[in-house]
């Protein structure tokens, strides 16, 4: 009797990985050449897009066909049009756009990843971007481009805490505020919310500009300084740490959580947005890849599991450590100060 053959191993998956660099570069080139913006007024051929953008017909046709394959453009005959996804997130003039992220990715992120072989060998980053210099320059460009990553999570947090129903003043501390989007969303949910945003002195002008853009700057206060050293004050109802622990590493993260505990009032809530891995560090893939991003860009950064963060919080005195489902890379981690 013949033994059934095992599934044959093929190189197809590895070959797909070999070109995995291409999609973000194609999207970045399309944004830089105004492909999505020129289609905002309706479908166009490559020739018509060339007249509007000034880019070559050959170049546009190549990347526009690739974008059809990526399901970021639709094609009918010779005419290309936006999809709901590209219309929502890749037009340059829309609030919460991701259009700026992809050209920035080409300029700021990918070049450092090309040094990954040396980084793995030495264990040292291409550039320690979680330090004030050169971090301020990098994050000043980054934070507005990644607002969509946190916007939905911040809305889920506000809804979970029922901020829209509150009748009393709510004090929020937004740690490493960046764009300020966590505090902005909470302030949008209720006029009772007052936010204190903490970040490097060089970042605060960016935070102020974006809070002004969203129309809530009158409910913000600002503290300039390194989050490990700045005086947060006390008596806050909510503290948000939106995608900051991964850049800090374990030691600085634990110090930061202890500071946060002291800043909260009794009954207050800490809310943590992160790229969470499982206990074995075998999934999910985006969070595993983000750990490599931290290797490339920080001295001690990493991604952590829920149980690691839970243990740190409980050691500091927090209780009821839990997760709340939210849009974004991972659920939110919440805990309460007794």
C-alpha cells in the first residue's frame, strides 16, 4: 500500500516575502505623485492622471495597476478610481489621513531597516529615536501621520468609561502625548474633560498645533520634559499611555507605571495602548515585527505580553487589570487604582 505523500514544500511563500517591501513603496510613490488626490474628483485614465499630476504615463500606469492589485484602486476599462479604503485614508486633505505616513516611511523608517544585519550583530539601534535628540525631529514628523492608529482606540476608551454621560469634571493625564490624540478624543466626548499633556519641550508645539486643529486646545494644559523626570502632579481620573511602553523598554516602563500610579486619584484608571504579543512570543505577527522595529530604533525597546504588563501593574498596586477591545494593533490594557 502506497503511503500518502506529504504536501510538497514550495518556494512560493518565500518569494512573496522577497517582494514584501514593494507595497509600502508603491503607496508612498502614489501619494508623492498625487495619484489618490487626482482621483478624488472621479475616475481617470493614466493619460488623464499624467496631465493633472505631471508624472509620466509609464510610471503612473505601473503603480496604478499595482494599486489595483493591492485593492487600493479599482479599474474599469482604462479608467482608475478610488476604493472606499483609499478614499477614507489616502487623500491628503482628509482628517486622520495616512497619506503622509507612507512617504515618511520611505524617508525615515526603511533606510534604517536596511542596516538590520549590522543591528542584529551589535544589538545597537541605527538611531535611538526614543531619546529627545534626535527623537524630537523624528516624532514631530511621525505623530500626526499615525493619528488613525490611535483614534479608534481612544474612542473605544471614552465609550468604555462612559465619558459622554459624566456630569463631573474629569482630569486626564496624556503621557508622551505626541499628537495629543488620546486626550483630544476624550475631550471631544465630554466638555467635562480637562487634559494635561506631557512631552519633550520640542514636541509640545506640535501637540498644541494639533489640539488647536481639533478645536480643544482651551481644555489642555502642557508639561514640558522627559516623561521619566517630569513632575506629573496628582489627582487625575484617567492616565493614558498611548504606544509608549514599547519604546521605553522594561526598566523605564516599570518606572513610568509607578509614576502613573502616584499621579492617579483613588478609583482612577490607567489606559495603555500597545503592540501586545502572546506569552510565548509566537504571535501576533504585527507585534512580533514591531519588536524588530524597536530593535532598529531604540536602545532597549520591545513589545510585551499582557501578563508582563499585568504583573508590573499589580506590583505597583493597581487592581482589576483587564483588556478592552479596540480598533488598532491590540486591545487596550486598563487597570484601576484602589
